[in-house]
């Protein structure tokens, strides 16, 4: 037996305690020994394991080492979104998205691209357009972006976050006002399909596990778009997990989404230890127990899908310090929403995924 096999067996054994943990929020924390050499996460999963990136991280040796060892898919975090690509005068900016596509190719990584149309990026240039000109430029933007990376990306988040925050209906946005509530989405999928026929086209949103009302609205929207003939090819659930949701709620959503028979992408996983508000009575160990239980539940639900429906499992950052959750004024430097700590060592959340993928 090789040393690599011994290391892998030793690591997987260390995750047994986690897999046996009580899955509800009152679970007692389990002491997890940090593995000496964590095996590559991508080697444990029978599907692509992804992370996100910005071009500035390509010059960080620690980030590069962790990304190369553990991940097989890359999503541009921000630099392939409209806010970056579309200049104030309507011209396109391709330097950063091209660099990300080149990096993925040069390092043997699949690329999943996000996002073509997002309510939150109602670009000032589009606001200056009306009528037929708006529709033509809407089509042209989607075509330009999707066609540029045709054959380089395996999938697109075509429409991002269309469901209202509370789950009661859909968001009203610049694009829905101009092209209709469902119309702007159908049109986006049609343009993306024409521009990149080989890519899997996703409807993507967040809080689908956290808020059952929103999850149900999302799935009704998906059903309606499919009946209208929109070429939606996949379900994207961002999975920014609320670690205090009831046990079983995440798995229930994944089962409901799976009934459409489409590929499912866990597209932006993270799990903050923080709670909004001035006071949090939970101990650090209680927060970790909640986090690892919810993350393990998600991973196990994903593992239970048919092979053809497991598109990819993407974590939204590599180290805790890479997370968008550590970039605002509220951050106290102690949140740990990702798989690796600032020193590049695996967190208990890493162990939760490794235990589910390799168990």
C-alpha cells in the first residue's frame, strides 16, 4: 500500500466522527483532529469541485497551491459580470475575463461562467436605452459575452437571482420593466443558447434552502420557463447557508429541485458563523457544530443525486480571508465561512465535505 493511500485512509478515518454527528442545531460539537495532509478534495468527489476566483489571486502563491490541489472547476467571482465587462459608453472590457478563461485552460480547470443577466446590475448604459434599441442591445450583450467564451465554458448562469428576497413573487428590475417579468428571462436563455449551444444554461438564485417560500417560488418559475420553451438546462442554488435552519430543510429542497431531472449546481457555497444582531449566545463550538451539520447535509443530499444531475459543487472562495463575507465593516476577523483558514489549513467545514464525498 502506497504512502498516498495510507494518508488518504487516515484522513478519511478522521472524518468519521463528523459524519456521525447529530445533524440538528443542538448537536454537541465533535473534536476533529486536523489532518496532517488533507487529500485533494477533487480526488474524493465523483463530480467537479469548484471555487471562484478574481485575477488578483493568480499572483498569490498560497491561493494558487490550494486551488490547484483541491479544485477542478473555476467560476469568475466578479470579472465576468456586466458591471465589469460593460463600459459606460456601451463598449466591452475583456482583459480580466480573458485572463480568467486563459488561467482555467492553462491549469486544466473547467470554467463555469457567471452571470449574463442579474437584476442588481442594471447598468447605467442600458438605462439610457428605450424600446427596440433596448431589446437589440440586450440581445447583443448576451450574444457578445456568451459567444466570446463559447467552447471555453461548460455552463452559464444566464439569469441570476430573479426571485424576490422574501420569496413572494419575482423581482421587478430594469430588464423586467422593458421586456416583461418572464420575457426578459426567456429571451436571455434563447440568446445564450444561440450564442453557445454546447453550454449548460442555469437559472441561479440564493436562499433557496434557507427560505422554503423562496425555494418553492423559484421552482415554480423554473417550471413556467420550461413550459414556455426556454432552454433552461440546469438549476443553480448558491447555498450561502444559514447554519441555524432546521435539519432536513436543505435536503428537502435538493430533492424537490431534482424532480425536474436537470443538472444541479451548488454554485456559491459558504456558511457564516456569524448571526446578525448585537448579541449571539452561542459558543464557538456550538456555531461550528451547526455549520458542519448543515454543510454535511447539503453535501450528502448532493451525493444522493443521480450521477447525471451532479453538475458541480462550488465553494465561494478558497480561504476564509478570500470570502466576500470578510470584506465589509462588520467583519471582526473571526468568521470562518470557507474550507481553509488564513494559513491555508483545512477547517472543520473542509472535513465535513471530505467526509461526505469520500464516505
